[in-house]
C-alpha cells in the first residue's frame, strides 16, 4: 500500500510539472529566448495613436535583420502619407517618398526609448522591469511592464498579448490612468524571413518607388495609346517628313536613380537660394495651435514669399514663448538627403525630428518648425499635437 501511495505521488508530481511548462512564466521565458535569438523577422499590422481628441491609424510593416538593421514602413490611412524609418550601417533615415527626400539623423534609434512596433524593444522593456506581471487570460498570455517614452511622460506601461505558440498579437501602451494611447495589432509575423543584399539600403527604397511611378506612367501611356490607335493612320517615312521625324526621334530616357546631399536651411527673412523643387501645396490659411500655455499669446504674424511657395512666421510671447513657422513643402527633382539634428518621433500625425527645444515635421503638404528657448520637448509636443489641420484664418 505504501508503494502504491509513493507511486501515485510521483505520477502527480510529473503531471504538475508537465502542466507547468505552459504557464505564463514559462511562456515568458520561451518568448524572451525566441526573440533574442532571432536573426531577423518581419511583422505587419495596424497602429492606432490617440492624440487628445484625435485618433490616427497607420498600416505598419517592420523588418529586422541582426544585429542592427531595421526598416519601419508607416502609411497614414487617412491621407495615404507614407514614411519609412530606416536604420543601416550609414545611419538612421526618415524617408518621405512623396517629397523625394529623406532626413538623416545621427541617432541611437530604436534603442533610445521604447518602441511599440519593435519586438526587441518590447521584450527589453518586459525584462528590465522586475515587477512585470505575467498572467493567462482566455487561453493567451498577457505581460505588463513599465515603458520609457521620455517625450511623453504620460505613457507609463505596456500590455503585451502573446499566443501559446509565441507570437505577439497586440501591444498596448497605457497612460498613467491605464487608458491605451497606442495600440499595435499585429496581423502577420515571420520569424524566418530572407532579405536581399540591398533591402536595408536607402537606394532600394527610392528605386522601388521610382519603378512604381514609372509603371504608373507607362500604364497611362498604354491606355492612351489604346484609345488613339484606331484613329491613327500609318505613314511612309520616305514620303512624309513629319512621320520621318517621329520615327527618328530619340526615346525618352528613364529616370536615373541617384540622390544628392543637401543641408537643411531655415531663414527668417524669406530670402532663399533657387532650388530644384516644386511646390506641392498652397499655404492659403494659417493653422493655429488649439492649446497654448497660460499667459502665452500671439504677438506677431508675418507672411513672406519663398522661391517655391510661401511661409508664415508666428511669434508667441509670454513665460512660455515660442516661434512657429509654417511653409509649403516641396518635392525635390532629385532625391535629396537632408542632415538633421535630433531624434525621429511622432509629432501630430506624422514622424518628425525632435530635439530638446525644437520640433520639425511635415503634414498635409505643410512643413512646420517650432522652437523655444524656455520650453522642453514635452511642452512643445503638447502644443504641436494640438495643431489642427483645419484652417482658422486666411493669409490673404
């Protein structure tokens, strides 16, 4: 009888040990090991960012190759505005294909703070917090930890939902009241992707977009050709001089895929050198912040002309004074890399450049530059995030 009792005890212990392999703690350890040992991955999903009373939604695709190459493609679903954040051996870039330009940063991104769409960052935050909670909820596992968003001290924690087969399904970044202000829902994950040699190079992104534009142009020409062929008469080059000229005409050359490096300039007197750019928007209205610090008022407003558009300079005075410059963005004829000081990060509805006392971003064809010698980054972002694209006053 005693032997039977001991045998049953051993069976019970074995059963408990087997079940324990699937508990939250075990899944957490397995997930950490898996992500840490990956040579690369791709994920795609939808990111929702809540900003005051506004909400912005992005289609997001992320690619990673060990140990230091990242590509994050963001498409704003409201206006189809595309940006690419790229890290490779040459630095960190934020590319805006629609403007044919890129901003180059000397930055530690994505290691300088938490990143809601970078798996390595998510896992690092979970492991750094010795109070990370791990629980099983409805057959999935939820891990909650602190996060580090220095430009938004309201964001304090993340809630990560993981499946039993070690796929991260959702990441929610919560404010100090426990409400989600960023929600990244992951739809597809590949833990064993393959990338070609140029996948993480600037040129590969620009070449891809150039080819897409060329294909669109060719499709338009093909359609045009199809509609005119029936009415087009054939001609003899020997008899018709015009036909001869058409047949001897040289074909148009393809767009060359090259880029130039051009420093960013910001003059306050409206004087600029001639640039190979074209205007993409008309600055017909001034856009004002909906939020201002107590005691801060608009002191001066000045409109100036640029070679390729318009610029308005708004000067706000008070204990929290600042200057806001709005100007028409332009498309470069040649792909241009602009050396930029600061760090890439979300400003309003787009990815911009953030420094200790200034912000620079482009939204809906308008470029914004905000600077203050008395406010910090968090205070500047509060104002910038209140700027509504709905115009409230005319420049005319």
